[in-house]
């Protein structure tokens, strides 16, 4: 599976900000507390304090017992937000940030060459340098790189502080099998108990469990299948609070399991995704296309995927041309049975800067015109040559069409 995601987790974030801001606190056991009261508990501990067994949730009285010379600092949220913004800006200077998960965690999508293990690791090192440069030497982070956000997060947790872990395919099973069940985000003590009830005691058993078992454990087919796919390295989107990607995929009907058929359906999916993007008023900065091909053994398949960054846009033409270029790298001489596309690195239209180039603006106008015709007629009237015969191949919710000029532009 490709290395699609990078997860950045700041180490002992609140405590590190305090140590960054006040050199007299550096190299000392320090805990951050919400209010100055004996009854409260630590919300962060410096690495020096962690060495004494103090962690988030340790009551103040206990922390004092574990380490009598511990220093307590009352949380200064304003400072933490300022540092957070610097860290996000530093990361953005290297690679777009796809989602900010919390004040000290964010995820980035890797595309194209960035997915090569050595390039991904180098990108991570550049992010670390950028963060130190903009936020300070004390602001260390652990970075994990993996096929989906969940596994990238698990990877980030593997080495602390200042870690960097790449979960490339070859290392994936061994690296995971060393973990505890509760090392997976979303598996707490209660879920661990349930897993054990179903005979899952190790991460190896967890990774090999069939969908059905996981569905039983979670008491939900949806959750069980989601976990199954995540553990197998599939790129399952988070249930987003803010939209992060638009994706469309389609299993090819037998008649279209050819090179041309797959391309035609893919183009149709790209049109749908672009129309959807405009409908929800977002811009995209990266395009991925993928396909499943029949493998050598029955029941086995070969997954291929390529992606590329594009200047932020929302016009169909830009995505069609990016997807077509990526398609050149597809697996050859195998039978395709599924195609898909993902538009990512999305930002709301109001915060996008429209292109300064005339040509791009024309493409935007054409796309807007297509959408208007759609809205008016509500059916696909004319379509691209590549989609000939594919009109009914992928179910459409957003109908699309083209204006006569469009064909000439694309070809
Ligand atoms: Mg953290």
C-alpha cells in the first residue's frame, strides 16, 4: 500500500511550550496543570517528569510524591494557540496540511514522489527543521508515515520524543505485531476486553481477524468493516468534521473490464468528483487515480494508485488532464475491475485565491457553465468522447454535460 499519509504529533506539547518560553524550566521535571489547586491533575508532563512516572492525568499530590522537586505551571492556553499556529505554518511551508486534529496533532496527505519512503522521511525531517526554526528548539515532534491516517498515527506513537517512523509495506506486519491492542487509537480498555472475548489477544490476531469477527466485536457491521480496511492499509476517510476529500470509485461491469472501458469510467468519475467539488464550493490541490486489476490467483487483486499535486482549482478540465497523465502509469496487461479517483487537499472556495491566468479562468467559466446546464436540464445530454458508452456505467447523483466548446478544449 502506498505511503499516503503523514501524522505529526508534538511531544509533551504544553510542557514543551513552557520550557521553550522559559529557559529556567528546561531540562527540569515540569507538569502543566489547569488551575492552581491541590486537587487537580496534570494535563501535560515534560520528558524529565515522565521519567518519574508522571503523565497526563496524574493527580498533583501523586506527582509531588513521585518527584518532590517537580515544578507546576498553570496552563497558558493563549501561548499554546500561538505556538500551534506557528507549528501549522512551519509544516505548511513544507507540505499542505490536510487536517488539524487537535492543538498538537495534524495530518498531511502525501502525493506523487512524496510517497517514496526515502522522500517521505526526508519531507518529515524538513518539517521538523521548519518547526524548530519557527517555534523553537524545544518544540519536538514525532512523525509517523503510513498508508492511512490511523496507521500513520500509530507510527507516530512508536518513537518518542523526536521520532520518525515510516510504515512501509515490507515492515508493516512486523512493526504492528510488536504493539499492544490499546496502542490503536479507538481501542481503550473496554474494547480490549471485548476483543479478548472474541479470541483476539494480540495485534497479529487483530490484523488477521475476519470482517465478521470485527463487526461482532464492535457490534456494528460498519465499524467492523472500517477497522478491517484500516488494519489492511486501505485509505478509509475519517468521518470528517470538515470535508477533506471527495472520492468516487466504481466496480466495472464485465463489458467495461478493458483498458478503454476503465479509462472511460474513470473520466466519468473525475467529472462527477469535479462537479461535486464545485457544488460544495471547494477547491482541490491534489488528484489521485487508482484501479484494481485481477491478480494471478483467483481472489487476489493488484491495486495501483498514483497522485499528483495541482495548482488549486475546481474546473473539470484541470482534473481530467491530471488524471489522464496519471493514467499513463497504470498497470498494463492486466484486467481492470475497479477504478476510482480522489480529489484532496481541499479548501473552501472563499479562502482560495482564484488563478491570475486567463486560461485557467476560462476553464473555470466553462465548468460553471456545465454545472448550470446540468442544473437546468438535470440529465447528461452530451458527454466526452472517452465516455462514449459509459453514460450508464457509473451511477450518477450529480448529472453532468458539456457545452460544445468543451470537447475541443480537452482534445
Ligand atoms: Mg502529543
